[in-house]
């Protein structure tokens, strides 16, 4: 018996999803036949409808009134000898997501007849990925250089965009310092583009295809850049004093002229005109504006970007990053009085600066948080806050903690919030350069494919936070072809709390001030010295980030004074870390399957467990050593040494080295400059902690 799938074949979004459904029906149900919605169909199995009026007039169906934009209803109608499924939506995006949902449920249930009906809506209208481009890049490192060929490859983008659509992401934001020379030749500044006609034509073909592919999957595209930078070619041919994206550091004072304003304004307009599938632009207000007041910075954007957008023949959407010098009234006044931008404007705010994997509570934004609430109090009229969930904390080990994401959304999903970005400043999810090459562990090419569960968790939960763990467990089982979804996800969820624990205990600000999977905190001065490891002394001296936690010093003060508190002590955190590691390894031991790919995934969980154990023992050692420093109690110093030596902290680090060395090679890491990263790199610093405590009687 042939299953018929009827849909609008002229809709690229629905066609994309229907192709996946057709393949899955063929696998589970047998022969399948696609038909255009205009066909005169007497009996069907699946009908995909993306318009309420069409549903009513042609099919006599009223779509559930609760179905919102990008939402859908899956409904079944049983006849005497037929079973018809309807995917009902008010727009193409909803129909696409509904079709993808039906396809996923068919894989999970194994039969169309077993699928329950449902209604589903998007929790947030803005579900974005932040993607830093490797050219004209904000950060510079070998790890970006290694990605240039991959990111120029449209085959990579096809897979990446497929992943985005399947996981319900609807926005791709592309970031670099100065994108224009790679995209256009400015009419009045032709020499600002360094490429010849053939080279520029190749670039234009690339961008055109990328934006088109995204649009075909219901994904909006935005080019986001940093204000006053120009190209090196502009500096060479028009103004040797200008600040170029290639020659100058991204942080510092401004340099702007009327000609630079004219050049940038023209670039904005021309970019909009030459790329009709580009959804919008974004501006990252701050860098190279150190000497400007908040008002003068906004005036520059108004005069250049806003005017350039006004001069274009079509409207485009806009992302306005909240300025780092907090004066919300200036920014919100400029947005709320603009009078020409499509609504809502998306105002991007870094959630807990560069380390969102710290707390689900908003405790810090870029540059400090005092006054930041002025962006949403009172509620904005024509813009929405979009949280930037930056990950600068784990690039190599897989991470999955669904409850943290759900808690984050619950805590920060107020009416003034339009959605989230997930992504990194210091890592591009392209070619995987960290794993051992030619390994049978690898069934992936790209980092985003290796981290498929991370992207699935964020995307699906941003669309529908009530998505149950069973959806992710089934996806795990289908990937590994084994009934291991429950134990593997529970193992992940237990051990992957470690980054949040470290970030809560150890205060941070910008990108390099924390890297959880490496147990490190660095800055530019420490790039190549290996001093980035978080030592026992660092732990003793650093304040906590999360006020719900007590620092080692605060805890010892209270203990010696006989006071108690509801705040989480270092010893309580150590107990939780150890318990999480124990539970994670217990769940891991319950998994009997051992394919090479699964062994690689299990190794990452084991690595996180050893990081939990290491951190737990180091916290306990820090408390004992601080007690020794305060009281002179030699037993506490000896206890600290015992906790730092093997089989405790040093032993856990050795086991961390062993499990990661079996899968990963030394690889570039933005946080370390030219020094390649591996866990083995920090063995000397682990031992230095022991030496530090051994010498304790000379330091008190």
C-alpha cells in the first residue's frame, strides 16, 4: 500500500521537511508518493497545510486557534478504511516544523498509526546561533585559520543549516569586524575591496547561496560587525590613519571622519541592495570607541547605520548589541524613536558576560550590570531583549544538561525577552581538529556534528521548553542503535554540572578569564606561560561569582567564628561534585554497548567526572589549608597535602589525562595563544599545588 504525502511543492521550507518525511515513511511504511497540494486527491495519508484559509475552504478543517506563528497542529482523521494525517499551520515555517515533528515521531514510534496528535508553538520568536567568521575576525588564532576552507565550503553550510532547521533554530548571525569588502565593491570607494572581479564574483556567489539556503529552511540571516573598522585596502588607498580590521587591535580609541562615515553608510545600503535574501544587519557597539561618550557612540550609529538602512530600497531587520558602557536611556530612545525599522528590533545582552554556563540567574552583563535593567524597565515598546548565551568554557568535551537549559528559560523568559543566541567568540564549530585523526571513533567531520546533542537540546528547548527528556533519549538510541538513551543522558546530566559549579565559585568577566573544561583562567599576559591553570592559591584568593556561594575565605571566617549561613559552602559544593561524578559513572557503567563511537562519547563523560572529582578534592584541600594558615593546626596542612596528592586530586588529574589522551591530540585554543592545549599541559601545575602546601610553614 502506497502512502501519499501532499504538500505545496513550490514552498522551499515545506519541500525541505517533506523530503525527510518521505525518506522516513519509505523506511518504516513502504512505498511513498509525493503529490502537490493542487492535485485532486481522493484518499491521502499525510496532508501538509500552511494556511488557515486553505485548510477551511479546500479541506473543511479549522486549525486549532491556539496555533501561533511557527506553530503547528498534528491531527489525524480516521475513515472507514483510511487514516489521514494533517499537519496544520498558519505559515510555512510552522508547516515545516510540524512535518519535521511528524518525521521524528515516526522514527520514534515506528508506525504512523502509533503517533499521537499534538499542538506545538514556539516559546521564543528568536532562536539564534552566533557564528564567528574566520576572516576579518574579532579573535585571531590558529583555531580560526584552520576553519577558513571549511567555512567557505557550501557543503558545510548545507549540513549546518539542515541541523539548525531540524532543531528549530530560525536565526543565523554571522559576526566579524568588517564584512563589506568580502561582499561588495563600494561604488565610490572601489579600492576598499581588495579582490579582483573574479575573486569578488566567487565571494558573491558564496554569500548569495548561503543566504538562499538559509531562507529555504526558514532561517533568517544577519551580518553583525563592529562599527568604525575599515578594510586594510581602504586604509591603504583612502586614509592611512584609519583603523583597519587586519592591522589594528580591536580594542582602543576611535578614529572616524566624514569620509569613513560616508564609506560605511554606502556599504550598508549597497549590501542590502545586492543581497535580497539577507534578513538584517547588526552592530556591536563598543570596540574602537573607548574615547567616545555613550551618546556620541549612538549618534555615530544613527548617522551611519540607520541612515544607510533608510537609503536602501527595502527594509531590513536590526540587531543592536547593548553598549558596554551602560546608559540604557540613550540606546532605547534611539530604537524606540527610529520610525523605520521592522519590529521588533533585537537588543542583544550578554548573559553573565562571556560565561553563561555559570548560573541561570542574570548576575552580570558585559561591563557590569548596574543600571542594565533600564533596557526592560519599563517594558520596551518596539524591541525585545535577546540573551547572548556565550560558551567560552568547553570546546572539546561534549556537554548536555537539559535541566539547566529549562531552568534558564524559565528564569529569563519574561515578556520583554524575544529569545536567545547560543555560540562562542573563540570557537568555530567547523572541522574537528582536536580528535585523533583516522580514528574509528569518529563518525563525524564537523564539530557541530560531534556536539549534535548540545545543539538539539538548546534548539528544541528554546522552541518548546516542555520537550521531555524522552525525545533526546530516543535520539541517542537512534544514533547509537542501542537502548541506552536513559543512562547516557542521565550520565551527561550528572557530570556536566561541573562548569556551572566552577563558574559559580570562581569569579570571571571576559572570554579568557575562565575555561571550565581546562580548569583554567588566563589573560593576555599569561598566554604562553602555562600560568593559566587555576591553582590552589587562585582558589584561595578569588571571590565567588554567584552570591549564593561562600568563598573559601568566607567559609573559614564563619567556621572559626561559629556562624552558620544558608549559602553554599566549599565543602558542600565538594560533596555535590563528588556525588554528581559518582552518579554519572554509575549510569555509565550501566551501558553495555561499546561501539568505538559510543566509547568516545563515554570517554567525554568520564573526563567530566574526573574534573568533578578533581575540583571537589581541591576545594576540600583549600579549606584545610586556609584553616592551617589561620590556626597553625599542622593536621590541617597534612590533610590538605593528602587531598592534593594521588589517589585524590593529582590521581584524578592523571586519570583525566589518560582518558582524554586516548581520544584527543594537542590542539590550538584561543585562550592560550600559541600554546597548544591538552590536559597533560597542566600536570606540572597540579604538582605545584602540592609543593605550595608542603612549603606552607614558610608562607604563614
